[in-house]
C-alpha cells in the first residue's frame, strides 16, 4: 500500500526520539518483562522498545498505514495488527502491562480504558499520556501550527470537535471507573506539562490490584 507522507513524518518524529527515551519511560513504569500491549501503537517505537527490553510485545492501531511502517522497523517477534481501541481482539486477562500514548483524546476514552482493563491481568500496569486543555491553547498560539490544526484545537476548546482533552482529575475518574486503583503522574519530557498555567500534556502510570 502507498503510505501517506503524513504518516512518514510521524514515523520520523516518533523514532527520532531514540530508543533510550522509550526504554527509560518503560523502566520507570516497571514494564520490562511479560506480555505488553501498545494500544494505538502508531509507527511502532514503543513496541520496539518493549521488545528490546525482553517483553512479548503486541501493537494495535486503527491506521493500516502506520502498522505497515511499524512492521518495517520492528522485529519479527513483535505482533502488529489493525484493530480498534474500543474493541480489542484479545481474551480477558491477557496482558501484564499496557501502553497507551497520545490516543485517548481521539477515541471514546471510557470504552477504550474499559477494554484495556478487560484484556489486562488482575495486577497490571498502564502507562498513558494524554492532552489536557492547555495543549489546545498552545496549538492556537503557535505560529508554526497549520490552520487546520488550529481550527481543530479551537473546536476542542469550544466542546464541539472530535478531539477531547482531560484534566488530571478527569483522567483519575476515568481510570478509576475502568477498574484501576491509582494513577501516579510522572514528568513529561517530550512535551510541556503546563502552558500559561493550564495543564497541557500529562503522563501517568495507572495500576490495579
């Protein structure tokens, strides 16, 4: 299949952070072994990092083009498939850990988190990153951001767009309803955590007992 330039640019951005970046995050969440699922794996950088740490890694994404890119760079041991975050094609209690980075804003977060919890084992870890409202304001203020993205950010702020943002308290409530008992926030390094005093991009580790 012909892979859109947009996806190649995203691949360059993802993989450009380097293996150490992803492995450091995974080690911080104690995701270094067992069965690991990346929900919304994009171009495969996270699942590759998990595989290289010795995990049995699986990645799913709704975009076939991104799975195609991931298959070029990831090892043959990594399982990659096209699937919806809201209907994961796995049995209950399958994975020891799950990664969900920059995804919940674009899907039904409630359904996705419940699906993630369903396919996770009883004592499991979820490493997640999401946008809060400050990110939309930052996009609008950034002169380098294309007009269509600024428009989408404005729609998010107005509450009429397809992209959602979640404060820390809102995400705590979401993961709690999904069945996680805690959400520990950790410093973001690829994006600013605050913009003009507003929560911007947040990252955390959710755990269940």
